[in-house]
C-alpha cells in the first residue's frame, strides 16, 4: 500500500463523508442520472425509427443484453487493474451514449447504440459497486445503501428534468445538456476516487474464469431473489392496483410512488441501521418487512391496502441488494470484482427477466397470485441471511 493510499484511508476513518465517499457517490449519481435521462427519450426513439411495440421491446432487450455481456468483462478487467481505473474508463465510454441514441437514424445504428449504452452502464455498475466495497473497508463502516440511494436520486433527477428539457428545447439539446451534466459529475469525482490495487487472489480467479466455489453464486441468488420482487413492483404494481383493485389513475400512481419513495428513504438511512445492528440482522429484518408487505399487497381487497403493502415492501427491499453486494465483495480469498460480477450479473438478470415472466404469469393467473408467490423468494433470502456476515468484514 502506498503512503498516499494509507493517508487517504486514515483520513477516511476520521470523517463521516470523506472525499473518497463523495467520489463513489457521484459515480452512482452519474450512472443513475444517465439511466433516468434515457427514459423520457424512449417515445421519440421509437417514433423516429418507426418501431412497433414488439420491435421497441427487442431494442430494450438489447440494452439488457449489453449489460449482461460487459458485466463479466468489467470483473475480469478489475482483476488486473482495480476498480478505480475500470470505473473511470467505463464512465468515459458511457458518456456519449445519449448522444449516440439521439443521432441514431437507422435501426442497425440504434441497435449498436443501445447495446453500447446498456453495456457500459452495466460495466460501470459493477466497477463502482466494487469501489464502494473498497471505500467501506477504508472507512470501516457501511456506505453501500447510501450509494444505491444516490443512484436512485440520479435516476429521479434525470427522468424529471429530461421531459422538461425535451419539451422546451428538443431531444438534441436535452442530450447535450444531460451529457454535459454527467461530464461535470465525473470530473468532480475523478481525482477523488479511491485507488484500490488488485487483490492477490485475482490472477488465479481470472485464469479459471468463473469462480468454482459456490459462495458467490449463493449470494448471487440472494441478489436475484431480492431484485425480482423489486422489478415486479416497479413494473406491475400500478397496473395491478388499477386493473384488479379498481383504483383510479391518480391513486394507482401511488403504488409506484409509495414503493420507490420508502425505498429511497431507507437507502439513505440503511447504512446507519446496518452499522447499528450488523448486516445479518439488517438483512433478516429487511426480508421480513418485504415479505409482510408483499403478502399484504397480494391479499389486498382495496387499493390503499395494496399501496401500504408496497410501501412496507419498499422499506424492506431497499437494503437487501446493497447488503448482498457488500457480502459478494468481501468473500474471503476472492477478489471483490470477481464476487461482485457474479452477484450483479445474477441480480440484474432477474431484474431484466422479471417483467416479461411476471406479465406472462399474470395473464394466465392474475397479479394477486403472482404477488403471493414472491414472498417465497424473500423467505429464501431470509434463510440465507447468515451469509451477509461477510459484509461485516469491512470493520476488520
């Protein structure tokens, strides 16, 4: 460890929000902002390229395919260069994505652009989560939940300002302003990002390819089973409340707002909770809250009961994925990037696959049975919560 790195770590342990924490928080904010800025561009994207709903669905599937393709690549690169360098490189490569999507006039070019966007968004995601693990170790306290809260905040800022900018100035100006804002976030974070050298075990892991020991895959299942319910509520909660419980348009919107609002709030508070009670107890309590909330939503006979259930579910799910990622990045004898690439790959696979699978199941059985099945996944996370003890190794 260099003298400068040692000094950085010593400074980090004596401050609640040191520069290295600001840097990784800004990386999460930038990534979420780019995703949020893309959302209001989708209607114009489809109209400009004359895409049908099914063709647009295939394009969005390409975005997910890009993420899942480059996430393992990021893990391999971190095994050689460390998370700081990889996160910065992936962030630079992500920057032109909104401009590429805006200027895409041909379907083939748009397909490349959206794969590019998804790929470097996902690769940066793995790298910045790995850097967050390194910052947790340097500070000796949990920060992962607040990092994910900054990602949610970035998504909110990107989506809420995007529609306004597009309606006032057009898609080109919006893409330019959004890209410039992302450049500023990255520029501020750049010199402050914690430099983490590769761990000794990384070369062996890289030669083997995917890890052979079961622990990262089991933690990956925890991430998967945490993110499937999250995707279910975000994509189908409002539809369920409106179509099956008879809510009006305004009330049905509260299904999404209640879930995302409580989730964002608890993510900002989650690190304090985790530091107070430990990762295992926090994960078990979170899984139980989410399970009870999902059961309440599935058994609801009135829209307000379902919305209250989704709000409770948001409180629980908020910290489940951050804890799983911290655990994956602290597996003994394994490089943080290797464990995290497995957990993020599996987790985001569930988030991407869940909407279509749930939509198919709901078409045949209705949404209530689906929401009553999801607690089974949350129960599995509760039973596996003991593995979250690896997340507490940041204190040692």
